[in-house]
C-alpha cells in the first residue's frame, strides 16, 4: 500500500505537540514500519521543507530529535519505505478539484492523484470531505479512522 500524508505527521512529532498527537504519530509510524507499505512524498514540497525545518528545531529536544532522526532514515534514506516523486512524475490537480481545495493542499492532491492506488491520510475533515465528493472510490481517511483499520489489520 502507498500512503500520502499531509503535514500532520510532522506537526504531531514537534516538541510542543499534544501528548495525544505524539501518540497517534508514533502509532502510525510503528504500524507503517511493521507493514510493507510506503509513504509517498513529493520532492521539493511544503512537506519536505517543513520536515527539514522541524528536524533542525528538534535537535535541541532529545525525544523529538530521536523521532525526526528515525523519520529521516525512513523517509529520505529508505527506498523500501518511501516513494519520492519529482515534478515530471506529478499529475496536475483534477479540474473538478481545482479551486475547491485550499491552495496549500493542492500539491498533496496532485501527489495523491499521481499514484492511483494510493491512500490519503489526513487530519483535516474538511479536506477529506471535499476529496470524497470527488468520487466514491476515493481512498481518503482521517488519521484516527485509518489507524483503527491499519492497526487491526483489516
């Protein structure tokens, strides 16, 4: 399975994140590591820029530093766990979604559409609802509902 995530994964690992958010991110990462699944990211994107920014900030906090180092190893160095797409591999946002999703999320929609079998996991209920309107076959989940099925293996 290939999974597109938005910045919640990074935000939930920050030193100032709520305990519940950190727990959710760690559960997600542990399950993803255990499975033979890949995270799909776009090279040179808001996600990667935020990742490097947070990674630098985390260096002063032991727990966060550990999480971001592990995430770096998985996202950047491990091609078995991550699929990194470059601009020529990216599809344009579908016409019926153009202008209907926040502009800062368009790169994620383009990424998700570029890997037709991928699943999109978000914490933004409004974005999920807009994507589900796109088509009944869309595989879009809120993090908590995704984790319920992902952790149970169903």
